[in-house]
C-alpha cells in the first residue's frame, strides 16, 4: 500500500508543521516572519527593486487598523499583524486563484490561523467585529498597493476595493525594502505587541 503524501513542512527553526493538523507548539514567530518576508504579494507583479512582501503588507495592515481603531487593545493589533500569517507556509494566492481552488483553501487557512492565534494567546476565532475591522484595514492596504505599486488606475481600484478616506491615506505609505529588514521589523513589532498583552 502506498505511503500517504507528506503533509508537513520543516521550518528553519527545526519545527515540523503538519499542514493538515497544525499545533500551536510547532509555530514560531521567526518562521512566520521569515516566510512572509519572502512571499510576494500580487504574484510579484509590482514595481520596484524588491518584491512587496506579505510581511510588509501585514505591517501596513496593522498600522492602518490601529489608525482606524486607536483605542483597540494590543491583542487585536496583534491579530491584525497576523491576519495573513498562514501564508508563510501556503503562500499568497490572489483572489481569483482562491476562488478557483474553492473551499479547501479556506479550510486549510482556518486551521492554520487557529493554531497561530492560540500560539500567541489569541482566541482561535476572532470576534466578528474585530475580523471585519481588520478586513476594512486590509482593503485600504489593497487599494494603496494597487494604485501605488501594482499598476492599477484609481478608478479601477475604487471599484474593486473602495476608495479609502484621505485622512488615513495621508498617514501611510508603501515601503519596498529588502526581506531581511522586513523580517526584522515584523518580528520586532510582534514582540512589542505581545509584551503589551
């Protein structure tokens, strides 16, 4: 009888993360930061000398979320930072690909998200209001990325993501930096937020 296909990935920390049954004890922030710093958003179709990474996007979403929700507890800021954390092992699929893959992608993402949340002291499933607020920040980030680095016209980005309020746009910008810098900033911000919880 043939062996079932391998469903775990070895991380640089030495952990082996089972993608079908992830456990919180196999998750390390250094692995997340490293993986996300090397995963390109927009399938790499962005301008600049460096790919715009999911780690950089996550830092931006956390900043936008905090600007939009200035009295939010640090644990929800951490949830915003970790909103795309599963992509450190499953990559960043653009929305049309996720739709083509179907519900199995969402199920895998949900399992990984729950394990990541538990590992860092968050509830496995976020409250709906918090999840919706993070999604709003994510859409602002998507609009800004689309217009500033992914070649979209503002009218097209407005249709897809909705035009963000200018007071938020005035306080944020897109940075394209080497992965090693982004990885360090992601890890540092994670540590700052974890210390506040």
